[in-house]
C-alpha cells in the first residue's frame, strides 16, 4: 500500500497531478489532504476563463468533443483501491477547469472534502430597471464584472418565497455593458417584465466539463463530499458501474444563490446500481439526478447485419463521449414514432467515429426486414438500477429526479421549490435519452411547491410518467407503484400517467392540484385510498378503464 500526504504548504493540484502520474496502473493507494483551503490555479484555465468572460470564447464550445481541448485538473487512470480523504479541506478552483477525473479506475473512495470556485461562471445581481428589451442590473460585489461577459442563460429569483422565479431565457442576449462600477446593461427579449429590486442570476457558460468525471470506472463511493459550484455538471459518470453517495451535497455557498450551472449528478449508460442516501441538493441550474442511456438513430443499413447510426442531440452527450451499445450488450430497437420495442439482438462489433459522431454497429443476428432507416436503438441489457432514499432537494431550476432506467426506488425524500416537475419518469426521443422504464417504486415522499415554472412536464407539479416522441402508445413504461406520497401543488396536475401499462397509485395525499391524477394512453391503472383534496381524476378516452377502489388492496413491491 502506498500513502501520500498533502499539507497546506503544498500546491494541492500540482502534487495530486504528480501522484496521479506515479500511481497510474497501480493498486492500493491512499491520499490524505490535510485540513485547509487549497487554491487550484492553472495558467491555461485562467486564460480560457478570461477569454470566455470577454466573449472571445464561445459559451457553447463543446469542450472535449472530437479533439476540442479542455483544462484538466487531475486525472487518475487505471488505479485500483484508491482512497482520497480530504479531512474536511476545501479545494478552491480558479478559471475554466475540470477538477477531477477517474478513467478506468476500480474501488475508489472519495471522502471529506469540498470543491468551490473563487469566481464562479455565473453572476447574481439586483434588477435596477427593465424597459423594452434593455435591462440594467447592479451585480453583487462577490461577482466582479468588467463588461463584455456573455449571457448563456438568465433566471430571476424571488427573495420573498426563496425560490427561482418564472422568468428565464437561454442564449441570444447581448453581452454585459459596464455603465458604472458593478452596474451593467444588456439587451434581451423576455416574455415578461423583470421587476425592479428582484434578484437575477446570469449564467455565463453553457455546460463546461464535469466537476468529477467517471469514465469506465467501477465501485466508486462519495462520502461527505460537497460541491459548492462548477461551470458544468457536478458528477458525471459514463459507462461506469456501482456508484454510491452518502452525505453528498451539491449546494450554494451561504452567500450565493446558485451551485452548479447544470445538473448536480448525471449518469450515462451506467450499470449495476446508482445509489443515493442522506444527500442534499440545492441551487442547481438543472436536475439533481438524471439516469439514462442514449438513442442512436439509424442513418444507413450497411449490410444484413450492420447499421450506421448517430445521436441527434445537437449538444452531443453530456460528457461529449459517444454513447452506443458495446460488443456483448443487447441493443433494443424501437419504433421511432412511439418508442415501443420491435426487436433486439446482441452486438458483435461497434466501430465509433468520434469525429463524424456516428457508430457502425454489427449484430450477431441478421436484421429483420422491418428494421429501417430512422428507427432508433439503445442498450437494454444491464442498465443501472436507481435508489434514492432520504434525500432532500430544495430550490432548484428543473426537476429533482429524472429517471430513464429500470428498477427504481425513490423513497422518503423531501422535494420542494423546484421550478419543474418533482419526479419525471421518462423516455425522450426529443433529447435522445433512453430507456423506457420498468419496475419503478415512488413512495413516502413529500413533493411541495414544484412544477410552477421552467422544466415542468405535462403540467405536473408532483410526478409525471411519459414519453417525449411523436405518438403516445400504451405500454412503453411498465410496472409503476406510487404509494403514500404527499403532493402540495401550485394549482396544476398532481400526477400524470401516460404511455404506460400497470400502475398502482394508492395512499397519496393531494392539495392544491386542479387534477389530482391524469391518465392517458395507459392500461391496467389502479387507484385506491388516495386523498384527492378536491382535485379531479382525468381519464383520456384512449386509455382502458381505471380501477378505482376505496378498499385496501394488497400488492407486491419489488425488493431492493
């Protein structure tokens, strides 16, 4: 076993880089970072930050895709049995930097540290005036501005109810013009008028690299780790397996309103289990948790065993690495109108062309005659299960949990003041994220004051199960239990069920929901022992009859 100690007198990032090079391919490594505040500075990261904030660098640059460089903090490769214990230290980032990456690592333990940004890639200020398309803002001193800073997105914040507001916009806004110290003017076409005195959050970048990136890694745990900020997502895992979070937090520093610019955590075509317990999320610019794969669209039938395909999402994948079923995986093919499965086969070979953003996929079986161009496929074998227990999501833009996977348990969570739907069970052709969901249990959660703004789906404040594709179809999602939840809404729908088969909705309490439960394009839906609080049950004609029963009924829950 090798042990390394980093003390406050050392350059933490430089020393970690030296250690990561020394231990590449090795086993049994422990790194202890003694308590203190460590500043991570990189010359190129600072230069790129300056260029971005002067609008000389595109805020939508796809850093990391097809050779586009990005600034790496520390990268661990092919390390087994690695522990990094921060002992309560804070790692303060400067510039455009991707702090930590773990590539092809196994049995990694990350604990007892926090990551923050000296100058995050967003600004917060107070609106002084809004006349026609001109907005004047006094920017808080914690976010120094010089003029020329771009605006990738903006959102207001209601200081009275302490939540993100109803006004938001993405792209197509002028850069900041400095008209007095810390006072700026910009032009934007907004659908509503900003009130003088309201708080405004300006994001200067779209989605830079993850704060912590897992690539083809296995058995990674986070214990008492806090991310206060990042110019992209918090933790992103791709082709990784068995990831656990305990007492993990993504939250703003006390004097700020925002934490990560985009998702807190994001999982792409992972396997095994993604497991959260006793975690806290606040202030993100997007979801707390998103688990999914990717739909590849067939562009060519190359031969009787082979298809050529691409991912149509204009932003690529969240870590800009191509995603496709790999040799030995089962690829499932879907009707591109409904996302109903039509065929599956084991993959023999996958030739990825990152530069052209496509894959040549060869299967073990001949393609049936009904497989055609523009159909989509994704990996359907060994998809990651998702467990989220006793977690708290508070005051974020978008949804708490977006689940696009199988074998899901969301239990005992408090979800409040999210602009979007509290829990979103989904499969989406629109943004190419798969897979249809099966065996989902959502129980004993409190979903409060959600679904009032941006990222609300099916007008649902509590829970929605749906597809985002051209046509709704019965049975895309299957086997969902929604049991014993409290939904205090904002006058919209409580639960929306669409494109599914076999759901049990029982023992839930609704308040301030115009429709407690909406059902469309579904079959075998049972409702009983719910307190609807005056909300209606809305039943679409294309669904089979509901079973609504006031008596107790037994049902079997999946075991986790």
